[in-house]
């Protein structure tokens, strides 16, 4: 991913993200969660580091969280806290992301 693309993902101080950038973050979450070696869940930091290509990845964490909440509302992602699915509208602290299990659907 180029520096220009990552610069558009989460401009500092911006309340709303560019829809194309939000889609890029969502796509990166789904791609990382769908990797065979991902296991049951992934850390949001993994997605942010991939998008930022290693540099200043922390600033992308709010964008990853927003995209994860949106995907969870759509039923395309599960947000876990302490190994259990949580309400995407009401969770705090450390969390992980995973694809919905076929038997959960």
C-alpha cells in the first residue's frame, strides 16, 4: 500500500473517513481474518500494521475499530472480548476480530 493511500485512511482529527478509505480498511480486516493461519481471531493491530506498512500504524487503530463495528453490524465480522462475542455498539478495552463461524449463523 502506498503512502498516499494510507494517508487518506485516517486523517488526524477527522470525524468521518472517506468511504473509499473505509472500504479499504474493511477489506483489509476481512482479508486478514480470512487467512488460513489467522486462527479464530486476529488483533486489530495486525490490520493497522498491514495498512500502514509498518510506519505510524497506531493512528490507524480508530479507523480499524470503526470499520470493525460497521462489519459487525452487517454480520460480516464478530468482535470478541475475552474470547466471547460482544455487542459492536458497546465494548471497551482489548478486543479481537474474527469471521462469523458457519454454525453461529
